[in-house]
C-alpha cells in the first residue's frame, strides 16, 4: 500500500484553486455577480459592493434585478443568458443606495457542473458611465461649436469565487471579458489567454514564456513616450507580488497601428500567501484619448471665438459711448447758443439722461472681463457730468459699498434713478443763485444695496407723496424703483432725502401654481 501522506490532498488543491479564482475576481474593478436560475444573487465581488453601496452579506440572496433602474430589463437580460448561454454588451444602469447611477454593459454566460448541468449565470459589468458622458458631451459640442467631450477609462475585468465551480467560473470570467486578459504561472509562462488577447496579437499565447512575448511586442513606452525598463513592466512586477493598476501605456498592434491602453496586473496567491502566478489585463483607451484631443481642440476654438466676441462687444460699447457723448456735446452746444436759461430745461433733461447711459457704456467698455458695472465708479462718473452742466452744483458721492457690481439692466435703472433725483434737486431744491449740496450715498448690507440721494435745499411740501407725483422725472423714479424691487423712503428734514433699498441680484420670478 502507498503511504497516505504521499496522496494528493484534494482539500488543499481545491482551496488553492478557489483562492486562485478569487484572486483573479478581486483583481478587477468591474462589478461581478453570480446568479442562480431563480434570479437570486449567490456571490459578488468588492466592486459590486462599491457600485451598489450594499454590503456583500445583504446582496447575497436578493433579486439580481432589484439593483437596476429598469428591473424588468435586467431580468430579461439574465433570462436571455439562461436561454442562449450568453449575452454580450447588455446595457443597464445600476442604482447606488445614495441615488447615484452607474451605466454599465453586461457580458454574461452560464456556468456548469462537471456533468454539464447549468448551475447559474456569471455576469461581468463594464462601467461605461464615463464613456456615455463623453459621447453625450461630444454630441452637445457638435451643436455648440464642439465644446467638450469626456474621456472614459475602461475598468478592469474580474472574476467571482466559488469552491465547487472554480474552473468553470474562471473560464467564464476570462472569456466573458471584453478586454485582453492573460494569466501567468510562477515561472512566467502564459497559461490562459482569452479571445480578446488572441484577437489583439493574432495568435494563441498559451504556453508561451512571458519573456518571449515581451520580446515579440517590443519596447513598452508610457503616455509621454518614455521607455519603460524591463523590470518595471507590470507583468514582471506582479510576479514579484506587486499590484499595478491602470498604467498608461502605448503599443503597436500586429498591423502596426498605434494604440493606447491601461495596463493592470495583480499577483494570484494561494494558502499562506503562496504566489501562484499573476493576472494581467489591458484596457484599450485609444478612442477616449482621441476624444480628449478633440475636446481640447474644441475648447481652444471656443476660447478663440469668445475672445473675438469680447473684442467686438468691447468695440460696440466704445462706439455707442462715443456716439452718445457726441450727442451730449451737441446738446450742450445747443444750450450754449440759447441765451434764455428758461429754454434749457428740456435739453438739460435729455442731456442728463443720455449722459447717464453714455457713462454706463464707458464703464462696460473698460470692464469687459466681467460684463458687470461697478456701482461706485459709475456713480462718480455720473456726478462729474452734473458738475459740468450746473456750474454752481456740488455733487458728492459717499460710498461704503466697495466691490458692489450690478448687471447691465439694473445698473441702467440705478443710473437713471440717480440722474432724475439729482436733476430734480438741482432744479427745485435751491433758489436761483444759491449754491447747494447734493449727496449720493451708497451702502451695501449683505445681499442688498442702500442708495440715498439727499440735498440741503428747501425741501418738499408737507403733503408731498411720491406715488402722487405728476412730473416725468419722479414718475420715472417710481417706475424704475418698482423694476428694481426697491423699497423707497422719503424724508424731508433740513432738505430732501430719497432712500432706495434693493437686492443686488434680481429675484427669480415665481411661476403661478396651476
């Protein structure tokens, strides 16, 4: 009789085979599951836990279709596998427990016991969320001067563990992967190479030493064209026990065409950490890198177009300002030619309103970077215009609102309000021949602006109400204040003071409920 100690230890061999399969499964970043004929999850890898946000213990035993945005379509997918034996690139969307979606393509096949009976389905999900976003972005860019696309990177293919079906499961994992995968034994011989690997190199690499394979494909370079030393190449590092994830490499296909890929490799370990070999995966990212290059070109084109548009808009503001200033000068000359001061009133009103808008375009011309108007600087320019028109006027701008800026529409409203109130004070607050003072005060409080126009003149009648005012100027103030959503307060104590408080940003309109 033979010595029992010399017999093979089936439990240890089986455990090593299971550990081998499990290491291969967990080496991938792709979610992997096994599904029973009843549609229940029987096992998952860590990537599945991450993509669903559900612990492995809670996933096992639940319905496979419950974790997708379209359960019926997911159910139809695995039923198709049981009916046909496999499914390729089946589109689904996994819902994370926090609501995030991951778009995937499923590749699945049935696995059998030693008698050939179907035990379940092995399914591998390829995350195509980035690629889908990139494709949508490219489509949008074609409609908007080809603005941007997103690069998607492939994820690593993986496998799932099962003691009773390790060999069949391993074959299903590797053959079901869309990316090239090969497995090395501890001596560096290629023991497994899937169909994608055979298509890439045009031959079956099984039984070929890794050194021979590396010599045939030639030197390896990184994305910048730097030569990767032999000892730093991912398969050799994995055989030394190191895990390498997502190295960006550039290679040549058998037909000589260049392609870019992400190279990942991980050691396969058995009991007590014994090194059993290594698994290597290549993910082709050539299309994504080309899409990224198109995106950069589109962005450069868009930036150039925006620069041209800014230059044109700046020129428009400059010309509008010049034309309005010329019109102001012509009105001023007309007033100078009219000896009767009483005839100036209508021309003065027109002059001040045109001047207010001209100063706005002047500031827009000088600050085209933001497209907004700095309120303090605008009001100071406006004040200088009144001093040119009224020789005895003293206009002071008090600003405690440094940095407050408004969009163009609201700046026009503020400028015209200040114009009407200052003109009203200069015309009516001071007796002829008396020099008065008008102050424009500006304050910022949180997200609101307080604007005050006050004078030290004779004040308004005791029964005066802004809402009842009939003059064009004050009616204009009332209308523009309403558009600014401003609160208006009037005080008549030692002169007249109009105070408007309004938000910096216009409030969004609320749609009426049906």
